[in-house]
C-alpha cells in the first residue's frame, strides 16, 4: 500500500467477540465500510497503548495508514485491516 491507492477494509477488530451486540456492530461496520477509501499517508509505524488481562500497560507498535473516506480523514488505522483493490 502507498499514497493514492484504493483500499477496502476487511477486518474490524470485533469478529471474534461473541454475542448479538457484537454481530450487529460488525454488520453495521461492514455496511458503513462498503466503499473503497483512498490512502493519503502510509504505511508508517504507530504506537497504541494496550492493557494486559492482569492490568499492566504496555505500548503496541503497529503498521498504520491514514485514509480519506466519506469526506473524513481517518488517522492511524491498522494497515493489516485493509486490502488494496
């Protein structure tokens, strides 16, 4: 992926969460992300704070992109959640 590429979101981070609410949220996310987005920056390295199940905090480094979608600039989205089209 590089600047100017069209991408489509394929992962939403809630696929493995059980329950009706998660299923509904996943369906709504898939519907909202049904159109392609344009990469405006990336890929680059980003850092996100995470917490372990024991309550310890750590920083997670991941590959990120910025996309323009439905008139909005969205920053630091995980590049692994998108496929180039």
